[in-house]
């Protein structure tokens, strides 16, 4: 137990220091006041694992099943063990606060972040939330239950108004939070973006003070969701303790001082109430510092990437799988049976949803790779039908050196960072930074370097790698950016996202529409892929997303009808078929909702054709929210 005294410390703080504690200093850290022993505390996402402080080029972490999967175990003790492992993962990232779990209701099946939540049932969601929180906090790490409350859709999430009766609010939407508070006493809660009955949650007196503080007697810290603070005085007076992220927009010294000096909006006692709750979070961190060993602004490591971690993650994942039915004992599969693998998700590594849940995992394999490893030999495969919104999965198929295996440092592409575009660069100019790219979707908005002006993050990247097709065919390449981009294949320009940009849904609506190009490639030949990317400020589109983002992709061009016929024929020629279908991070993501529950593309036609050709088919669906089956 630390000697940190909350009331003594509060009494020693100057007014300016108090105001500075009411907001974070950057995306992931609170304010330090060294003279009083108040450390800067690191927070970290999140729902699928503890990512650390970077989206781009992040240190790998353990990837957990999503909320739907965790709740599907119906195992409180296992969920506590999962929480403990999350706590250990946070220690490896020197993060004292985890931004999770998510306790919202999956009442609407189309919510973009539904996969983060546990259930449409408030009791199950509450028990699951409490179990995970108990596990996290037993390791000396603070949990943050989010998003309080009714944050169950993404469309217009900053302004949407959840209008509902008192009974519905309490029996459905508040109940998981109440159970978590009662059974686990989380150190932190995060307010939601939306309004409830006309008032934003982050300044909603009824929710934050009357219910959470007075009725439930909860005494933790309330933080805003990122950019989810909308006022100065009202949010302070009505119970929002700290604004995230920093630098502050609504709690500058000038704005808060002006509200105080007015003597009508807020008083210093309101500020003291908010600071006191921040200091309570600080005390929890300091009280557990000896146990956690967390270092302020410490390094982010993979120190928890152990055999024990892998075994527990595998156990949790296995127990999260739901067997809907097993007619005629098709399962378990037998080694002597001939098997074919079909489906768009078979070779996809869809380990998490998009947004705050995105992860750079210690280890990811596709269902197809897992099947091949299990049977010890190659298994016949065809895609059957496409399911992507836009093209991806190019960098995942690249290698740095085509003469070496696609593993370790040789897998993916290499990115060379420069201050000038390629046409202005000296031939012998050295990059100021070099990074390995492992994924086709790259958010660069949080990339920082001494050579980059944070107010105008202008830089250029040359990405290089080699693509080797598995068969002679036409291949479609795609590119979308917030910034600018040129995609070359063997030094021939395929796609120009530098000229004629049109706005699309990419990068939360800040980026371009996807541009594509089809080319004929030969099996076994290694083609050099080069991408020239200019960061966000080079964009022709007026947006605010910092250094920007890019996504590149490739897919074999197929005739949809012929591919379904091919899949059915393959299925008919084997004892059993394994059909892998579902969604991915494009469909389930923070920032947007699905339009309907239909499986993507021609998936339903594929399922019907394969089942007709071979009734002994195992259908594997990957989704965190409901989908319609044919």
C-alpha cells in the first residue's frame, strides 16, 4: 500500500494543477505532477487484447476472442482467468489501465461494435463483465467498463439520441453495468458518445451522479470516450472526471478558469470533486505498483508471449466455439476421410474486428493453415465466393526476399520513410526510418518521429515486397488511401491514387474510394510490388486524420457462377467438406454499422450449392454479431 493520501494531495494542488488533471496529455497518458508524486498513467485498448500505445507498428500482443466469444463460454472462472491474463498483458505494455471490457447491449444485430460486447442478455453481459473485471484487477491493473450507456450503434454515434423508457433503461441497458459495479467494483468507467433521452452521456447528471454515484454508491473514475466530451462546465458539474484524449479541447486552463470566474457555471468544489476521483485512480495504480512493476512511460514489450499464455488463449478460444448442431455425427472428422476446404474465410486471418479492437497479434493462422497442420499435408481448397467489401490481404502475401520462406522478418513488406517524395529524392538518400509492414490495412495517424512535425505530419513511404501467385490467373489489385498513393508492379504503374481522388468510406470517411486494376500473372513468378505513399497532408480531400492511412489488396479474379460450380464439384468429390464463411474487420468495425444481416456477396448461394453437392459439410461461421443463414 502506498503512502499516497488523496485529501492531502488535493489540498496541496494549485488551481492550475487541478485543472490540468481534468484531461489527458495525449492519446494514452494522464498528467504528471512530479512535485506531489502524481505519476502519468498509461491507458491502453482494449476489447480484443492489450495493444499498447500505437496503432501503427505496434508491439505484438496476445489476441483474445471477442466479447461474443468470451460470453459464449458461459464460464465465470475461465473469464476471470482471461481477465488475469489481460492484466499480465497490460503489465508487459506498462499500461496501468485497460480500456475494457465492453458491457453494451447487442440489442440491435447490426451494430458495428456488437462483437466487442458480450450479449443481448443483460444478466449474461453483467456476469461476464464482472468476471473479466475481477480477473484484471486481481493483477493490480485497473479495468474500465464501457460505454456508459446505450452505445449500441455506430451510425452518427456522436449525436444519436437513445430515447427509451425508464424501465427499458434500467432493466436492459444499465443492468450489465450495475452488476459489474456490484460484483467487481471497477476502478474506471467510460462514458458513451451518444445521448440518452436528449442529453449526452458524458454530461448526463442523471446517469453519472444520480444513478452511478448516489444510487449505486460507486466511487471510481469516469473518463470520456475519445473525443466524446462536448462541453466544459456541464461535463465538470455533472460528473465527467477526465477528458480523453489530450491535448484537451474542452478543459483548457482558459476555458475552465472562465467557467470558474463566472461563479454561475461551476465552482472550485465541482473541480475538486472531479480531481478527487482522478486521484483515486492514481492511488489504485500506486498501491499496486510494487505488484505490477509498471514503470512510468516504460517500454512496451512481448515479455508475456509465453507457452502458458498461448495455452490459455487456445483454451479460451476453443471454449468460445459454439456447436449449433451435429446431425448424422458429421463431427468429429476422421483422419482417414478425404476433406476439402472451401470458403472466403478459410484462408483469411480474421482474428478481430476493426477500430479500437484492432490487434497486432503474437501469432495468427488461418483456418486452412490450422487444418493443414492437423492433417499433416496439403488439403484441396477453393474460395467458392468472395466476401470482401474492398480488397485487402496483399501485404500478408508478400515477402521481402523471394528466395527465402515467408516467415519471420521475411514475411510482409519493408517501408522506407523519407521527408521528400520519390521524384525529389536523391538516389543515395537514406530513409529516416525503416519499418516492417505485416498488414494490408495501416492506420498511420499516430506515427511519430523526430523528423515529423506533429502539427503537419508530412512524410513519404516507399513500401517494397514480392508477390508470388499460386496459379496462372487474372488478379485484381486495389488501393485506397487517406493521403496519396501509387501502386507499381514490376515498376509498371497499376493504380494512381494521387490524381483524381474521390471521397469514399475508407479511414472513417476521411479517405478515398478504392481504385482497382486487373492484370494477368504467372504461377510461381515473383513480382515486385512497390507502393509510394504520401501522408495525410498530401491528400486532395479535406479531412482531419493526421498522417493518414492506406490499404492495399489483391484477389484472384473469378467468375462468381463458375467458382460456385467449382466448389460444389470439389465438395461432391470428397467424403466431407469444411465450408468457412462469415464476416471480418471490414464488416464489423467501430465507425459504421452493417446495413443488414445478409452474409457478404454470394455466400448464401455457395452454401446452398455445397450442401446440395455434399450434405456431409461442416459449416464454420466467423462473426461477432448475427448473420442470416440460407
